[in-house]
């Protein structure tokens, strides 16, 4: 107060105070606010057994995590551990893709799917018993949760009924399983690098045998890990079997939101539905060569890894089509990457120029694919005059085009081009079956009249239309970006609409996220759907961390969140810089037995 400097000797650092109670402390009251917000009410129910025991003022609070809370303390760096939510395993239900493919026994497949539905029904019945023991204030919310679970079960069971009764659906489902098994096996193949041999030609350093789906020994080291659905993935496909087959069904207008933690397998769920959609369309009309699926990622978040994974699935579908042209027709099943010009070339002319630069050992690579999605062989420039996997070919006396073709003679795609397109002009001409892009690219529609072809317009006439729109990482479409995307969704929905004598046919919308609240409001704002027509899958039960298809794994550490509030810091930026510097140094200062244990 008198202006003299504070002396360190007069200060205490890293202090805290602790309260002890032999009998234990009581939790603070919920302070439940009067609200009709469904998310808030759901969380009150799901986390009813998680209590607060203290509120910090100018600091945070921590307490004993035993059943009886015997101490409460201040906490400068409060921490909270979240156990991982993992896909559940259902006893007696293996869900093996090979068994559910044309190579398996269909009666066994139906039996296994019925068993999964029955186990889910038993779980829901247990919820009904638990509901009767709850406090009356949770009654309405618990009833809503159980109704959602019953709706999910009903859609699954209808899917199994359709599968059993409809041959077209059965064939599409079986080949979807086969394609997804092949996708898993081929996507996980190691990268095979090229080297010069004694004749100055290139050869693979260590050629790998391609896996044979019917021979588990060729599946590689992880043969026990591959080839099985996680229950929620297959349940999600079952729920949507009808809406992809019957364009007039009510479920077509439901926005299905896959809500699952990162790494849980959301991608596999919607790739499976995509493969089924492709096959069912071809079975209903084998001459339909239009774009069937629009798969969108948020700005700049699209990675080569995601494109490779979808490409492996498309390669599998196209090979199956080639083997069964009587079922799926002669038109190839293909995938297009539709992103900004800074990532891939917009014109064939630019693509050919870029290839020539790479061939001459100059320039950066704009073609995204760095390994064959089918066999893992390296693609792209390795030295001057050597660009395996890419090719320039003549289309007329004066013009050339660009395509991908694997240089590995063992690969199925060494004799014909891979079904991959990354050049905008080629995409408009070829209308890939699956079009994968970023949301910002759709803002180009008013400036690219030729892009109408991907929506099924030919010479101004509507010939076909996408059946499925998949939006990944939905939670990232927020703020001003969300406002703009919402405008374009109106346009895209109109371009995807087919008008018939019996009414309008709209595409099915699937969204996926690992973290979102107020999902119904967001989907309503983006897609114009009614709030009641957004279905979150898997639906919550009555306890956090258990939705039958997912459960909390208390044996693992999961994630630890640590709170930092630097009250003496001049700005958030200063706080962040000093914090990150400390963390980076911390990794270096850690004492570890071997260097590989040091994980920054």
C-alpha cells in the first residue's frame, strides 16, 4: 500500500488449505434451474450420481473421489479425468463381415442380427425397471430417453425384417459386407516403397501379397482384429436399410446424427452405409451412372487419410461390380475429390502441366494420393523421370489427360485406371459415384454451371439425383461458417430434389460428430428439418457412459483435463505461450527409462 516492492521472502507459493471431516461432506444442492432445454435435462438425469462438493472463489476446488468425501481442498490447477467411452462387445454376437457376405450362411446372419436386437430389447427393459426407482423430477426425461431407445430398436428390427423379406436388399447388404471387409484389409496394407534395381528400373523394396478375403491367413498380422463390425456400426446400417431402398419412406426425412467419441469407428459406420447405398442403387437401376453420395468435410479438415479410406472402399465396390456386371452394370463405381484449387488442379490442362513438372523433377505434388489405396504401393514422384501410379495419356492429336494407375504388377489396378478423380473438370464430366469435398467448395456452384452434372442434371434435364448426404465433424460448422453453410444447404437440397407425380424425393442426410450439444437446433438451422426429425444415435440410456452400444471403460486412464486460470497474466496469449513452453520443456525434463517413452 505504501508503494514498496513486494519481497519474495514475504510470499508463500503453491499454498492450499484443506477441510477434513470424519463423517464425510454432503454434496451441494443441484440448484436446478427452471428450463425446458432438453440437453440440460438429459445431463441432469445422466449425471445424477455425479455431485459437486465445493465452489472456489478466486481458486478452484478439489475433493476426495471415494464414496465418502472426507476432504475438500483448494486447487490451483484443477483436474478432471474422463474415462474413455468404447464400443461395447455383445456376448454371443460376432458380427463377422465374411459370414454376412455372399460367402456366408444368410439364415445365420439373420439369426445373429435378431439376437443383437433381442439383447438391446433386454437392456431397454432393464432401463424401464430402473426408471421406477428414480426421483420423480427425472420422470419425463427418463421416459423420453427410453422412447428414443425403443424407436432405435424398432428401426433396427424393421431393417432386419426388410433384409429377410427383400432379395434386392439382401444382395446389397451381403455385397456391402464383402466390400467393407476388403476395404479394411486393403486400407491397412503397409506402404510399399520403390527402389532402383541393377537395370536402373524401379522395383518394390518388399512386395506384399494381396489379401484374399476367403483365406484368413493372408490377412496379415491383425487377422483377429479385422473383419468384424462394432455393434453400433451395423445397428446404424440396419436402421437405414429401408430409407436407402425406399425413397418414399418416412425415415428418409430424418437427419441421423452419429454421436460417438473420436476413434470409436464413426467413419466405418457411414462408409458401410455408403457401400450399401451404391449397391442398392445399381440393383434398382444398373445403368444409373450419376453421383449417389455427397460426403463433406469441414474447411481444410479433409486429409489424404480420409480420402484413401473412402477410396479403398470404392475400389472394392468397383471390383465387385466388374465381377458381377449382371447385377451392378458396366458403369464404373468411382470417387471424386472436390476441393480448392490450392489442393488439387481445377482443370485437366493444369493437371497435365503439374504431372510434367513432377516427371521432370520439379514442382510440388497436387495429386493427394501418395499410395495405392488397393495394394499400398508408393505413388507419386520418386526421382526425375519416375512417377509411379500417375500417368499422362493422349486423348487426341493435340491433347492429353491425367489418371491414376498403379505401377505394381500384382495389383488389380495395374491393368486399368484406379476409379479416382481429383481434377474438377473430370469430376463434372465423369460424375463420380461418391463425391468427397469440403463445405466451402459448394460455394462455387453459382460460378460453375457445369457442376450441375453431379446433381444429376444432363442438358438441363434431371436424370438422377444423390441419395445420401454425409456431413462429417458437424460441430465445426458453427458461427459465421454455419450461417453461410445454412444458406447453401437450401440450394443443395433443391438441386438434390426429384419431383414425381407422387411427390418430392429428397436425399437422406447423415451427420457425424464426437462432441455436440443442442444437436437438434443446429440441424434445424442447417438443414431446415423439423427439430423432431433429428435422431441422435446411439440414443442415451439412463446413466452417462452406457448406451448399450458404448460403455465407459474404467480400467483405462482416458483423458485428463487440467484448468489454468492465470490471474496475474497480462493476456490470454501470454498465458498460453508460457503454458505451452512449460509443457514442451516438461516432456524434455521427464525422467524416462527409454527415449521412446518420451511422448510430447
